[in-house]
C-alpha cells in the first residue's frame, strides 16, 4: 500500500516538473511570435514614440527572464496578468470561458467513452467474425474523416438543409432541456465521431492482446462462457492500456475543441485562445496554453493511477 | 468393459497459409481404463498436447478436429455443441497447463481462480468450494493452506503455483484430468515435490489422467501406460514397464538411448595445466551500487573458478542461482562490482567498451535460445560472414570458403548458407549459433543452456558435436546448465552455484559418488531415473522447518533455509568454511567429510550432538 502511494506521488511530481518545463517553453515560444501587443493595439500608423511609451506601460520593455519570473509567480498565485487586448484580468476571461469548454468536452466524453469501450470490447469478443469486420470498417472510416469536414457536413445537413438545429451552438443560461440538446447536438456529435473510433480501436487491441494469453485458454477450459472470459478475465488486465488509450483520446478532445468551437462559434476557451493569437495577447495566450497542457497531463496522470491500481503486482 | 476414455481414428488438421490444411495428428487411437494414467510422450511437434486438448473438444489457434471419435464415459465429445462442451470442460474433464505462471490470471486472487470452475458449473456454493479448495491445498502439501488462497499469483513460487493449478483442476472432482508437461518449467528439486503431490492425489482419488511429457523418466514415475508419438502418429502403445524395458519401436529405442546417461570421452587428458580463465572473489549484480560499490541486487557473491586451457567447466544451479549472470560478466556484458576476471593471466576490463577486439574474439558466447539469438531474416551466410569479416577481415571467395568450412565443422551441408535462419529447425539453428561463435576462432566459448530448448535426441547430438569440436580445435567451454546429468557427461570440472555462491567445486569424478555438499546431494537425488518406483524409493530428507525470518548475514551458508542437515547453533551463526575433501573437491559447509557420507537419517543424529 505504501509503495502505491509512493508511485502515485512520484507520478504527481513528474507532472509538476513537466508543467514547469512547459511553462518555460510556452513563454519563450510565444515571445518569438512576430510583432507585439503595443504595435497591434496602436495600429500600423502609430509613431515609434507612442509604441515605445505603451510598451513601457505594459511592461514589455523589461528583459525576458524577469518577465518570465513575474508571469510564473502570477500563474502560481492564480493571477496570470491583464489581457493586453481588452484590459480585463486574464483570470476573469478564463473563468468565464473555461466552464463552457469543460461542459462541451464533458458531454462529449460522457457520450463517447462508454460507447467506444462497448464497441471495442464487442469487437474483440467476436474477433475475426462479421461483427468484428463491420465494426472495424466503421471505426476506420470514422477515424479517416477529419473533424472539420464532419462539422461542416453536419451544419450543412442538419442546420442549413433540414433546419432542425441552429448552426451556432450556445445554450443561454436557463435554457430548457430541449434547447440544450439542440445547442449541443452538433458539436458533441462531431467530437464523438473522432473520439469513438480511436478509443474503440485501441481498447479492441488491448483486449485482444489479453485474449491471446494462456490464462484465457485456461478459463475457456474451465468451461467459462465467452462473456465471462472477456469481461471477468481479460478486461481487468486490459484496464491499464485502455485507460491510457482513453486519456490520449480525451486529450485529443482538447485539440478537437479548438476547431469545433471555431466552426460552431461556441464561446469556449479554445476560441478565446485563437482570438488571443490574432491579437498578440501574450498573457492570455500563455495562460490558455498552460491550461491545455495541464489538462493533458492530468488525464495522463489519471490513466497512470488507473493502471497502477488495477495491477495487483503494483498494488500490493 | 472398463474403458473409461476411448479415442479412435482421431485426426486433427491445421490450416496452412494458402487455404489448405495439413494433418498434425493422424489416426490416433487409445483407451484408458478407469483410474489409470496414460502418458503421451514425444518430442516437440509430435502432437501430444494437441491430442490432450482434443479430449476436451478444444483445438488451438485455427486447428480443427476433423474426424474420429472421443468418448469420455458415455459421452461422445466430438458431437457436443458449444454449451455441451462448456458443461464438459472444467466439470468432467479438467486441465493442468505447462506454465502455471502464465495460466493464472495475474489480476485475480488464487482462491477466486481455484473455485471458479465450481461456481461456473454450479457444483457447490462459494463457501463449500472454498472449504474444498483448502482441503486440496492441504492434500497437495501447500504451505499455509488456510490463507494461501487470498494471495495473488505473483506472490507464490513456481512450484506452489503448479500445485495450485492442480487444485484448480481437481476441485470439481472431474473424471479425467489432463496434465500437460506440468513440471517441465520447474527446477529439478522442486519438480520432485510436485510429482509426489500429484501422484498421491491421483492415487487417493482414483483419478483417470492423461499425462503429457517429453521426459521418459518423469513418465516412468507417473504413468500406467505409455503412448509414444512421433509427428502426429502413434509409434508404440503399451504398459509402462514394457515400453521402458522392451521397447518394440525403433523410435522409442532412440528416445530411451538419448536419455541414458553416457560419459562422453573428453579426449584430451594431455592438456596443459595452464589456466585460461580465472575468476577471483567475483561480486556482481544489478541495480544502483551503493558507496562501497555493492549493487542493490547482488547476484553473484564471492565466486571463484578456474578454467584450464582446453578443458570444460560445467556451471550448474537452479533458476536464479546466477549462472547466466556469471556468463554475462565473463562476456563483458555486466561489469563486476568486485573481484577480477583474468584471461591468460591478464585482467579483463569489465565493460565491452574497455575490451580490445582481440579480447572479444577470444571469448564467444552461445545463447540458450537460438530462435531469438539469430536474426530470422538474415541468411546463414550473413550470420557467419559477419564475425569472419569483423575479426579476421575476410572478404569475397576467402570468406565463402571459410563459411563452408564452418558449416562443415558443425555438420551442416554447405547449401544451408543461402537459407534464412528463420527457415531452419531448432537443432540446425543451434548449430548455426555455435558456428557463429566458432567463426571468431575463440579460445573460450560460453555455452548458456545450449540444449535446454531442444528435444532430447537433438540436444544429445549437439553435446556430441561440442565434444568433437573441442578435440579438433582445442577450445575451452564454460558449460552452463541446470541439468546435472548433462554436466556430468560432458564436463571435466564442475562448479555448483547456489544463490550466487559456489557451494561445491571439483572434477567430474568427485561428482559420481558421495561425499557431496548437501545441496549437490539434493540436486543429484532429485533427478528422476528411468525406473518405475524411483519416486517412491527416492530417499527424501525431511524438509527442514523454515528459520525465523530476519536480517541474515550474507556470510552465512546460502543453503541454510533448505538444508536438511543443518546444525542448529552453528550453521545459522557462523560463516561456513571452505573444506577440501579427500577426493580433491572443495565444498562450503560446516559438516565434516565423515558426516557427509552418512545416510540422511543418521545425519540428523550427528547434527543433534
């Protein structure tokens, strides 16, 4: 038990160290982008003097490492600075947008994960049969279609031609359940398309790998039925790889969210990040990048913990 | 008629790449009377496991039982549908697999797996099943029968796991149990305990059993009837005594002669007494080293040995005793933490990077598993040509000529040169593996369990080849093995390793009769003999009471825990001395030579004093 705690603490330590390294990379990369916020705010016709004065006000004239330390300190205490583009605290902007993104990602995950796992396990269970081949073709097709194509096709069919739902997806506070569904149907469906295929294929591979183990043959020779063999014997040993596949897919969700939010004009954190790039709004951009990275690391951490806890060799 | 199991005209086919089928078991027929044991014996590829599994209506990986009849009691197994088969498997016929470690589900407790078949078939309640399981654990002499079930498979030893699997097979009180090489993966000293436990349970419960094995000596202890198989066909079927004493078939005779121990003439009595390899006070292991340079997991502790030029040293020990680690240190794959390795009196650098090309050339290693040691997609000429070019700069025709000569040395036709390693048989691969080492023109060849993965007949041919090569080329071998009969038949000198320490060293003549170190004695006594009733007669010293666990001095005797003749107050207190016996062998033991010559029972008396 002690060793499990130690293993988990060590993983958490690794995550924190990674975050620190990423913060350095994010900061130095974003300062490499051409132009700066002062230039952007004042426009092309501004005098060099005016630009220099504004830079001083914004603190852009300080050396890079000092700006980094300031920013890092702010990040740790929860005050990642003032957005250069609209003069609002970055924390406030993020607090407004992040829950919406999480809601979208959460619904997408809630719909996709159980279905993907069911498809993957079923496909492994009937490996080599017609069911397996059909599911394989289906998931491969889904993996092959890029999400922007799925999104625009869905908009074209359901919003433009059939007019069932709005092309813009935003449910105002206090919306009814029906409105809520209508607003989220298309973006969630888009994300679902990409997610399900990957997770289903990877969990199929993980379960199939276990099904080729001698202990599975042993279970068959004890007279266990197929569902029992797969669910009671193979699945518990496939949890580690499956959790990792799910974490990787869900982290892909973050990337997917950017395209989906932009296409459906959904006011989430990803569209905030896209705007910040356009405005050279470094504090905001850096914070968004850190949030995406932290979310990714958190998912991987959870997967690792699942793998540790499901393995008696590590657990005891 | 008292035939319990009756198989006739059994034919099993396997698919080939091009939509065709190849017959792997052809027209096999046998019958087993109730309560008797039939052994299926043969080499790899003989179809013995396939036949055993077909008794459960099961065929592996795409294979198909294409015709025949299998009757278990009144049931025709081959006419059962899927649910009928499920009712048969685990309930009426059960299976004990070769590798218990792989056949237990790593994420479930032992009790859950042992009782599973009872619950699947609804034979009894969970509570009743657990009571039965504990009874079986006790009958199979497992330690802590009450609590062992709550452990996970990785928490018990290999020998225990094998017995737990037998408990798993027996718990539904099946009418037929299939044992598929159940002791092949075990050390010889563990094997005998497992065999004794199996035999007792089989006799007490009157179980009808099929015992699959490649080892005639083991089968002689377990079976009432023997069925000899070769390439899917029955060669001979008869009572155990008849098959062993008067084998009628020529193939059976080959099998028996291959395992009859023969003393191979080493043929070079006139060698110089010049040491080729010397190892002094070697300490080596894995993991990070502490500030004294001791590794976190020391494997070899204070090992000393000498190999004279042109002689063969056999290194013997059970799994985990450090045999392969020793080879890795000599080959330069693992640096020694302490001690020295001298080649021709010159110290050898510990790492590969520190060694010269010539030092590489002089020591070559032949690995156990030729399947993985040779790149299957390289041709034989590539494999042999590489050391010829690397060490001797040979190219073109000269190289071709040497490759031909190498193949000739290991008795393979020159046409093999163009074939890929993956296309060769196991024995051929091991010959190429050996030829690859010889191509460097070495002085010392490290042979790490070179015959363990081979069938008896093929392995015996490799051993003969080793002896011949030594006579012709004058190379020395360090021959690492777990099998004392092989070592005794081949080697001039023998070193017995136990838990990383050399407990006995001497010439092979000293290993023919006592006195031995108590561990060597256990090792020698545990090798099954080709003789019925040996198992019952084998004089088994009473297993000692385990010592109370605690921090133990590394200096103490490594065999302390298992030693049947340990002396309380001496062995667990003082480091054992190195004693040279009158026959010239050296042992690490507190006992005097006279005491070691006593039969075990008198030992205990001597120890009481």
